[in-house]
């Protein structure tokens, strides 16, 4: 599929998103919170400078 036909297909597609945006936001929030907790656990045993 060429780039031109892909752009035309994407521009003609209208309607609801396939996935609810709140689901995507929830997943992103969960990943960021997991990274925060992992960072806090990693630094818990270290002395402060």
C-alpha cells in the first residue's frame, strides 16, 4: 500500500475511535505510576547527597 493511498484512506475514515481515549490515558497513567514506584524503590536504599 503506497503512502498516497494510505493518506487517502486515513482521511476518508470518519467516526468513533477504535479504542476509547480514556483507556489509552489510563494505560499511560498506569505505566508512569509504575515507573515512579520503581524509581522510588530503586532509590530507597541509597543515601541522600
